C-alpha cells in the first residue's frame, strides 16, 4: 500500500492541527476552568446525631504577580462562597515559581482570601513553594487577615451554622521543612474531646506512611501538591507526580488510611513548571461531613 504525496500531506497537516488544538486547550482553556468536586464523608464519632459541617478545600493556588492572577483568585473565592462552606481549608503553595519577584505578594493573596475569613473560619498549612517566598512573612500577613496559617499545631472550631465542632491539625511539608517524621510534632493531643472529629491538613500525600504512627487516628486528611498529575491521559490517569514517597497511586482522589479514616488528594487550582493542564482541570473540593448511621 502506498500513499500519494497529497495523502501524506493531508495526514501530516491533520496531525499538526490536532496537536495544535491539544496545545491550545491544555495551555489556555483547561487551566482557566473551575470545577467543583463534591463528596460526602460519614463520621462514626457523629453517629446518632444531626451534626454536619461543609468544608471547602483549596489547594495549590500558585499565584503569579499579575492582574490576571488577581482576577483568577477573585473567581476562586467567589465560587467558594457560593458553596456555602462552614469552614475553608487552604492546602499550601499559595505562590507560583521560585523567584519572589514573579510571585503575587502575600498582601495581595491575603486580601484576596479575606472575604472567606470574614465569613467562616479559614485554616491553612504551608506548601513547598511558600518557602521560596518566606514562610514567616506569609504567616504574619495571613494571620493579620484572619487566616489561621500556623507552622504546626492544632486548633478547634465550631461551625457557626450547625454548632458542630472539629479539630484541625496542621502539618509541615517535608520538601521544605526537612525530615518527614518532623512534620508531626509531639505536642499534638492524643485524642480530641469525645464526639469531636479530627481532620489533618497536609500539603503532600507523602504524609500517608506516617499516619499509622500518630497518637490519634485522623478521621479525614486533606492533601494537594500533586495537581492530580496536571498532564494526564484521558480519564485523568496521571503520568507522573512530584511526590517522593507515594507516587502516582496517590495522584488524585479518595484513599483509605490507617484507623478507618479517609484521605482526599485534590487536583488543586494552579499549575507548576508547565503552565498547562490536560484531562485534569482545576478543582474546588467540597466535603460534607455527616453522621455515619
């Protein structure tokens, strides 16, 4: 079987158009999408009650220093508020890249997030990119604007709408804070008060192997860092991730953890290294914590 020059040119031209279309989609269309993923997380500690908490998690904002990025942050905050959260969790990597001059300032990020903090409790952990900006300055700016970004520790809150209580444990990121075992300090309480669930905020799912050795069993762990793979095969199959321990098995989605709890690894909202996404759109994660009956 032979191909004429015209057929070869047509095949070649079609291939060029196909890859050009994929590039335009991955570079300009999909990264600008804003999807909402909703899941329900039954809690055994609330069994027999009517307690509920709706948590919204935002991971990997990766904000650059531009007016377009300020508008993107505003869109994310606006859409988050439409989900009627009781609490918002921020999972690190607020800035983009490694050069501070190219990053959105802590002041602008905190100001952009303030409408969330004015409405509901907002808890945050650090990501690996945040160290390039300056963790101390970022924390001070966030705290001034009502966002609970602490180096490591635990805080309690009660949802204004439902009165349900929850313990929030923040961890350190192993990429930017050294040895992995140190991301959980010993000062955490062994257990929350009776009937109070514990959620863990961890930038990276590489925390997974440590969960079994904790003095408490988390009910739920929120993670980001992987971007879901960012460039994926159809169906969201990740080709690679930046995790060092758990690999692509924890690129995205709901996972079982020791003690009977769950972990969700979010696709996040920004991009890193390549300003592209394919079969892996940005995500606002909504988790409805409900009683297990």
